[in-house]
C-alpha cells in the first residue's frame, strides 16, 4: 500500500519528466562556484546585512524593524500587535464574528524557544495571551487556535541576499505558529 507522500512524489516526478517542459533540464550540469549563491556567509557589517535583509524583505511585501535590545523588541511587538488589531477592526465590515477570545491571542512557539525572553509576561501585561500548542492533531485542538489572527516565532537564519528566512520546526517550535495566523512576526 502506497502512502499519500509516495503518491505525491510520484506525481511530481511524472510531471517533471515531461519532455515538453523547459525546466528542469534533463541532464542539468552542477552549478559552478561562480554560479552558486553562497548563503553560508555574507560580506558586510552586521548593520549593513540587516539593512540589506530589510530591503529584500520589503521587495517581497514584508516589513521589518532593526532593533538594538530585547526591551525594544518586546515594545515593538506590542505596538505591532496593537496596530494590526486596530487595522483589522477598522477594516471589518458588518458585525464582529465570535472568536471565543482568540482575537487577543498570539499563536507562538513555547516561550523558552523564542529568541527574546519575557515575551509571554509582557503580552499578558498588555492583555494578550501567548498560545503555544504542543500538537494540533485533533479537531478540538485546531478549534482552540482556529480564530487566532497573529503569530510570533523566531528564525534559525535570515538571508540578507534574498530577504528569506529559515524557520525550524521541532519540539516547542510548532510550525503552525508561522503558518496558521494571517499575520506573523518572526
């Protein structure tokens, strides 16, 4: 019996083997060192790389702030959540849907896995609740996070040259925190 994963991979291989597709080439030569973009090291000072990352992220319709301290990060997160909630409220047309209190929740990794300590406490002080589910494998568990609009995670790496981020999933770092909410702040 084949699994769904095997079926998906077979479909992808079948599609990619079509001779009428211009990409990928049947016999693709390996990239040379000059053709390959190195992502393990970037030249420049930390501030320059942060600015370059921000420029590239902006081109991808993302937003960024360069902050110097954990206090600034916590304050910026509270301000961003407050702004996002106000924007959603202003844009809403019609009656407010029932969200079971999830409109003041933030889907997240476990607090000890976040790169900035004290976020859960600061959010609680500002009437926000950090929600870090262990698993979302049952309909009941999914219902508990269904209406959470905002998310916060960390990233394993940020690539200045492309404005892209690597988000790792592991125990306490549920990938749902970066995928389910409509708005996420890594």
